[in-house]
C-alpha cells in the first residue's frame, strides 16, 4: 500500500518484534485476529495462541474463551 506506514509489518520482520514491545496497538491487533480465528472456528490456531506463553494475557484469554464455547453452541450459530 503506497504512502501508508505500517510499523507492525516492520515489527513482524524483526525477531520477536511485537513480543518485545507489547504495546496496546499490538494487543488490539491480536485480539482482532483471535476474534477472526474464533468466528472462522480455526481451533488449531486458537490452541496455538492459548498455549503460546509469549502472547499477551488478553489475546491469550480470548482464545481460551473461544475454545471453551460448547460445540453445540457454535454449530447452532447463524452465519
């Protein structure tokens, strides 16, 4: 994207970039990703988020919540 500065992309290229900074922008972005993973029912990635000790507490807890939703509730959701 021309003319748009995306510092998070720079962080992604640096080893441990967002993990070292843990600012609110990164946490918010991770929460959005966890929400998308939950809506998409991507349990494999949600398990990864839940078990990765380097991920901040809020996204970690959000992944745990998604994984604790009973299957019957997920299956009954209107898409």
